[in-house]
């Protein structure tokens, strides 16, 4: 059974009386316990809004969210409070998400204070020390302030804080985008290690495909508020179906000069259109090199094209099982 399942979730923001910004438009997927789902897309595609809507930080416009089989809309106050304990978020900008006037001790202990998960100050401090070690920081940092740390260290503090309540599910919203390239890999390695140790279920949001493959079991690609492709990381990188995913992948430089560049580069024209005024039919059609007449008229369904491989594109229809053709030359 999935730990998290979302069905037809929408989040629209009202722009004025007649128009709304369709930040998240009819997204459905499920995440199994212990699985990491990567969510990738350009900035403004709605991936952070999706994360915040799942977390309950934004009220959804439509759709259903199930956590551990329970519809979150049908939870009572106590269940909701418990849910906040089980779901935690790691934010993109560790500078902005940590109160500059709080010590490391208080920053990491704050979620524990809210949920009263310790019996005394000694226990509180002891737990924070253990969390610091878990994220690769020294126990001696307890009484220091955020400004005394580097970006990578601050993100480690943010991770320790997210782990303080021993959650089941973590949404990491571009946890490495604000960091130096040299520390990005370290933070991703740490997240993967913690995820494996604790059997955490994770949604890892990123704007490019390069780090996501390493950490994710499956990857979903978003464009203009829509989920346009979803499958295992291996299949997505080797055999993408959607032209937008192909374009994203062709933009990743191949690091080894001995490997011949077999992927044809697909350059996308222009910028994504405004989510206030999305194109008719396929949202990607204004930039798609393969757009056909039908693409302006009909919105492609997000459907399972191959086993476990979902895509929303008129070029890819599910392979229906026709009558089996027997080999007549079999002798
Ligand atoms: Fe391109 Fe049409 Fe597929 Fe959209 S549905 S991605 S426009 S081919
Ligand atoms: Mg974002």
C-alpha cells in the first residue's frame, strides 16, 4: 500500500476575479513506503506548490490526499496534529528557513517542543546532540547561531530539524539548489544515507535531472502545472517518452569524453507560457518540436503507456494487447 497517494490534486491561485493561476493542475501519483520519488521541472512549473500543498501548507483547490490509507480531509484535529509529526519538509534556502536569533539547540528542538516528545531538558539536549551527529555535525555546535555556519552546514541543521520528530515522510524542496556545487553532492549523499537508515519515504524536488537520478527510485517530470511523465529513474534516463523529458535530458552534458554523445540535442524554443493562460490541448505544444494538429485540440491523458511508465503525449498511446501473431515458419 502506498504511504502517500494523491488523486487529481489541483492548486489554483486567484489572480483577479476572472483569472486564476493553475500552479498544480490535476496531478495524481502514489509513493510506496521507503521509496524516493523525484519531482523535476523548470522553475515556475508548480513543483514547490505541489510539495507545499501535500504538506498542508497550502489549501488545495481540488482533489484528494491520502496518507497511510487515510484521507487527510477526513482526519480529526488530533489525527492532523499527528500527521504534522509524520510529514516534514526540508526547504530550499537554509538561510531563510532558520531563525537567525535561535541557537542550533533551539532550532533543532523546536519541533520537539511543539509535539512534547521529551521528558526533561537533559533528554531534549541529548536528542539534539544525537541528531547533530547523524547529519555529520559536531555536538559542540549546540549553542552557536546560524550565521556561524556555511550553507552546507545550515542545510544539515535544516535536515536535523526535519528529522527531530522521527518522521515517516519527508518532502525535500530543492534542498541543494542554493548550495555550492562542491557541497551539493555531500548533502545528497547524506539524505540518501538517512533515507536508507530510517526507511524514510521521500519526495525530492529539483530543477534539473542530474542529482535526482542518484537519489530517486522513480522520477516524475512536471511542466506548467502538469505531471507529464513518471517512471523508474533507469527507464526515464534511458528511454524517456515525452518530448519535454527528452529535451531536459539532452541538456545534461555527458561528463565522460570517451562516451559518444548519442542523444540528439533538442533545443526548446522560448519560455514556458504563463500558467494563468496555458495553451489549449497539450500544455507543452507551443515548444514541442513534434506538435501535431490534435495537440492543440485535445489534452493528452496522463496514462500508463508501458508497464509502470506513465506519460501525457499524443505520440504515445498504451500498447493494447492485440491477438497474438504466431510464427508460421516455425517448421
Ligand atoms: Fe508534443 Fe503533442 Fe506530445 Fe504535446 S501531445 S508533447 S505537443 S507531441
Ligand atoms: Mg521552487
